[in-house]
C-alpha cells in the first residue's frame, strides 16, 4: 500500500493533504473512519462520565475537535477527542469549583476547555513546542499508571451500584470498602459480564469494535430484561439534536487557569506522542508548534458547544491507523458518525447502563498501568525507576493536578541531577589499537603511561557541575601523581565561564606543582572559548592536542628525550 505523498514543511492555513488527495485513498479513509467511530464514540461518552459530565458532552467532543484538527493538524492518522488522562484531570478541576446545577457545570466545562485551547494557541505563537520534551519517559510512565489506578477505583462504585461523596484517593478507598454491603447484585453481574466481554475481545478479536458491541449489548439487555427495575442505573434522557451554544464564564478563568495549564500540557504531550508514534514512511513527523495550534483551536472551537478538553489519543490513533486511514478524512468521517448519533440515536443511548460505561472506562484505563514498562526501566537504570515510582505516588497521594506538577518537578530535578553530576573517566588504551576507554577491572591489560594521566569529560561543563568535576579530577590526581594531565574534551559541547575560570585556577595551581595540563580534542566552539581566556598560553606551550593518540605520542617522545638527556 503506497504511503501518502509527504507535503512541504512551509506553513499554510490548510495542510496540503486536501489538494493532494487521491481517489484510491477514499475507501480506506471511509472504512477507517467508520471503524474508529465505533471505538472512539462509546469511549468518549464513557470518559465524559469520568469528568462528571453528561454523556452527550463526549459526543460533542467526538464531533467538533476532530473536524478542526483535520483541517489544521499535520498527523494523518491522529484521532482527536478526549482521553482518560484529560477526563480525570478535568474532573479534578471541576471538583475545585462549586457547581450547583447542570447549566453551571456546562459553563465551567466550556470555560476550562476554552482556556486550555487559548493556552495551547499562545504556546504555539511563542514557539514553546519543545516544552513537551521536559517530561521524561519514566516520569510519564509513572504518571499514567497513577492516573489509571485512580480512574479504575473511581469507576468501581458504578460497577457495584453504590454512591458516596468523593474525596482523596484514600478517602475513596475507605468509602468503597464501607459501601460494599450495599452492592446491587444485578449491577455487579452486568459489570462483570461487560468487563469479561471487553477483555475477551481485546485478547481474541482486538480489531473488533469492542466498546460499541458492549454498549449495544447493554442497551439490548435493558430493553429485553428491564434491568432498570432490578437496580441497574441508566444514563437517562439526553438531548437529541445539535449541541447548543455555551457561553464561557470569563471570571472563572482566575480559578481555572492552573488546572488548564496542566491539562494543556498533557493534551499536547499525548497528541505529539500519538502523532509521532504512528507516522508512516513517506509522511512528515508532526511539527510540535503546528500541533499546538491545531489542538488549541480544536479546543477553543469545541468550548462554545460544550466540549470537554480534547487531544490525540494513542489507542484510538492506533485503531484508526490499523483500520487503514490514509489522511485526515477518516477523522471527518468519524465526526460525521458522531453527528448522526446526536441527531438520531439519542433515545437508544439513554437506555445505556452506567455500569456498561464504567466497564469500558475500567478496561481501557487499566492499559495505562504497565508493569512491564516499570520492569524495563528498572532493568536499565534504577534511578529512573525511582522517578517513575515517585510520579506514580504523586498522582495517587497528592492528586492528579498536583501529580502533574510533581511529574514536571521530578523531570526537571532529574535533568538537573544528570547535568550536575557528569562522569569523569580515567582512560587507558586498548593494546595494539588507538582505542581509549575508561579504566575498568574487566580490562586489566589496557595500557597506562607512567607519569601521564588521561581523563575524559562529557557533556556541558558549567557552573552547576564544575565544582563536582573538579573534586573528581583532584581525587584522581592525588592517586596518580602525574607529570602531565591530558583532558579529553572531545565530548564536551560547551565550556561555560565559571567552569573555565575554575579550570584556569587549577592549571595555574598544578603548574606551580610541576604538573602540566594538556587539553585534547577541543571542538571549534570550545577552542575559541579557551583562546579568549587566560588559558590561551597553552597553545604556545603546545598543550592543545588534536586527539589522544597524538597526545600520548607527544608525551612518549618528550619522555624519551628527557631520559636520553639524563
């Protein structure tokens, strides 16, 4: 199957997929749109309930944002609506606002979504697309696992058919335990059947529209067995027809903006991750700032018809791509099915059991908890595993929005830690080669050169790590007591002023002790910095060497000459 032709990177109001569309793409796009709608629409309605919103809000979010993104976004297969993460974040934010009636809830939701859109658009104009890279993968793994656990326990009461006032995660666990004796047996049985059905489809027929089938079975069960007479709670009447215009309440911005900032960050992070993960050969990778603009305008437009915050989802994008999506037309088809549902299927949706929606949420939220990813991180680096656990605990213990702050803080601290504690290697030469590698007990045969200490620094050397680097180098100097110290700087990208000043002082101190300092493998930028500093005299002393092999040869030659003279 041929891939769509890549389009130019030049910015334009509409992407070129529209003008470059080919007739043979139409059928796979329509099929993909129909297939993904069978998954996305039921899930969007279920995710609306996570946020404490009426199910029709999920329908609206599967209608307007995909249309806007299809016209502006770069990713061809990306499926845009709401996600589990965005839904739970929105729910947390709604909990901060006293909502007395459905109209106030709709206004609050519209204000939050508009604010999320505005933040994304502003970030695009400020070219802040790089910000998403500041959340490391281990931290994101922990954050999503925490979100998944919170969502699952948030939906269990609907499976049991019990109700209680929501609080912290610990409070909810205690209330859930106390409410178990009040479980509705019929509701519990229905929930177990739905969960088993969904898991069965995931295992044995992963391409089947499992959420749609579960919703249909739930509605049929209510119609034939009158489950509502046995304690099963239904979705209830929902508006039929086009969504009404909702006017955001601008004074709420002062209260909502911190949460909107976190939601915007997660929306953008998920969107870019999903778009990049499913880019096919021949397609351009989505540009971060263009995706910010597209998702921002999608949210802003959706706000005025009551949509909840939206973004690209990994699972639904995978479904869209596997179903054969070639361009953004599949998103337009999916939005058309959402519109058809609003206009004609609202009476049927009203018969859907709440336990069915809760089952959909639970099954697809459990996928956020991936022990295998934690194990993979632990197998590679224990430190990053600790960060993942910290992000997980931050969400569960502190709350979701606070968890975002904790996740970002952990990522930045991790970045600072990695930069503040760079390695300083003592090098040896592999026998018979020009390969220099760190001194290691595994290679006792590697060559050392009496009187010559070879060191290697890596990364950026700046004020935050210069002191620690100096301590490590002094320790090695004290042990080796060399006549010459050759520092390999070929892997150093930048030598900042504070670090350079400390290196200058160290060179002067060692020179008074009879120890020469050589700098090896400087890149052009670092070389210019050194030449403009007090270390410029090293060139006159022939102490700036091109590579380690030449430095060793020079040292051996000078040592031989000295021994001959003696």
